[in-house]
């Protein structure tokens, strides 16, 4: 396995497609079948630390699984019901409206109306409330610009106003990926009477010995810097950190952490909610099976955006697709992850869970095979084809197949419409 995978990681770094890249394969016993990292933490600094499996980075939307688990813990304790209206815990959602479009005059103004139903906690955790992200969705971006607030400040400022964008549809009618888990985090805070960061640290991160994961980094921490592809070259993005004193913790993307730490979470879910490293449980086995690896989308809901990525801000995200070999009816969403409802070619079995992070972090968890994998880097835009291809190749090798080449791109488990840049000397 090492002989097949190591050259793939080395090549993508050598060709300057990414500054650094890491990959892990782990089983339900917490045993690493593969664990490697290559490259640097900062392409602008010849003396920068190397990128390792213990290098902290911004985890982006891989945070969502942690926050979803937090909510499911409260469900287990009888303190929260997924059928509850969100406004029972977070009254601000009662003021949210549905965006129907914009007027034709200049400057155009948003056309808003009241939603036809009240959103539930289940709709938040399954992304069926109607909220989107401005970097994926053009109407949401247009609304954001109309308000005068800067786009994509979900973690940099962390004020409620940065999450205050309208629904695109009535709750319960369509899957739309967006700020739903940010709202879910505020529900967790209201029920637990703790900040989201404190609750997750005490009830998920520390029990799993994810000691390098949290909401902040120390000033001298050799973290991985974000890089942006511009004109075929990678440039370092100015230092990105979470707000020092956030008004709110958005549950969608507040965590910093390491791939080594996150692998502990993957192994825990493979092991039915109990850490094979610390022997501590974060969820009951029946909760893991029934809520994390079971589709919770209604059969009649609009799934046309499920697994699809938009590019309203092309610097941050490209168009792309998870599971292009599956139709939308064969894609699902649990109370935490994207599900493939059929076996994937060259990889994971049906009802595996998976998701990603904006900086090109990708993971899958296959409870049937007892295997999980993850690839991480820190590159914009999302759905960058270079790390995505490494992720696909990691999965192929994990299931006993050859890595595959360009001739197999049509059979990949993921598709990016962003062209791979030529080799760039940075």
C-alpha cells in the first residue's frame, strides 16, 4: 500500500499543485493502515516547518460532524428532540424569511416572504431548512452584498449578522447545503448552557484525546497556512484565524485541528461510538447506526443539489460533484454526513458517510468494511482537482484496486469542473 500511495502524495507536492498534503487510512481498532504527509506549511517561507500529520490547520466544514454529534448526544440524554421547532431554543430563527428573488430596479432589492412552516432541529441537521452559503449560492451572495457586509466572514468575524441570510426555500422542501449547522450549534448552546466550543471540548474532543483540536491556536503554533490558486500558481493567503472573542460560534466551521486528531474521530465512529484509543464513548451504538449511517431525508424531498458544489465566489469554490456515478436518488444525508446509498465503484460500500472542508479536506467512513480515510491540505478553491484525485486514489488503493490514471477519470467517485493548473514554479 505504501508503495502505491506515497508516490502520489509526493508527486502532487513536487508539481506544486498543493503546498502540502496528508492522507490517512484507519480501521475500527484505531490501527493506521497508512499515514503520511508531505510538503510545507508555507510556500512563501523557505524555512517554514514541514507539513506533518500533527500540523494544525483550519478544519472548515469537517467541524460539522462534531457539532452534529453534540446535538445527538443531547438527543440521547432526552434534552433535545429532532422534531422540536428550532425557535424553541433559538428565537432569532422565527424572524428569518424566504428569498424569492430581487426587484428589477437599480439598485435591486430582495423580495422576501414569511416561510410556510417553522424549521425543525431535524431540518437543520439534514440541511433542509433552506439556508445556503454565499460562496456556493449566487442569490445568497447577492443578498449579502445588499446588506453591506463582507462575504464569507463566517469565522473571521463571527457576528450573528454574518449568518443572517434568508432561506431560499420553505423548510423541509429541498436539500440546500449551508449555515444550518451554525444554527444547530446555537441550539446546542441553548440546551447545554455552555458555549459550543466548551461543550464539544468537554464531551467529544477531550474524551477522544483530540488534544490538538479546538477553536483557537497559540500565536507560535506552526500551523498550515492557507494557499490560493491564482493563474496556475499558489500564493499564501494572509493569516486566517478565528475571531479572538466571537459574538457567536458558528457550528459549521469553527475548529482548528490535525488530521491525526480527526482520524481518532473516524475510528470512534467505525467502532460504534467508542474510542479504540481511550475506550470512552461519545455516542451509543444504536445512535451511530440509526442517525449517522442512515438516510434521514424524506423520500419526496428535492435532492437535486445533494452532493453538488457551486462557485458563486470562484476563488473559494469550484463547481463539482460528489458521486457523479450515482443519481440523486442514490445519494442521501444522515444526521451528520453525506451518504452513498449504493456501493461506489472502486471503493466504499453503501451507507458509508462522508464530507469535506472548504480548504480541500475530504473524508469517508465505511462501517461495512470497517475502514475510513481522509486527505487534507489547505488550498482554495474547494473541489480542487489535485487533492480530490489523491482522495479518490487513496480510496481505490484502500479497497484493493490500482490508483488509476487519467483514463479512469470518468469513473472517479468525485468530479471537479476546475481545470488542473499546469506545473507552477512557486
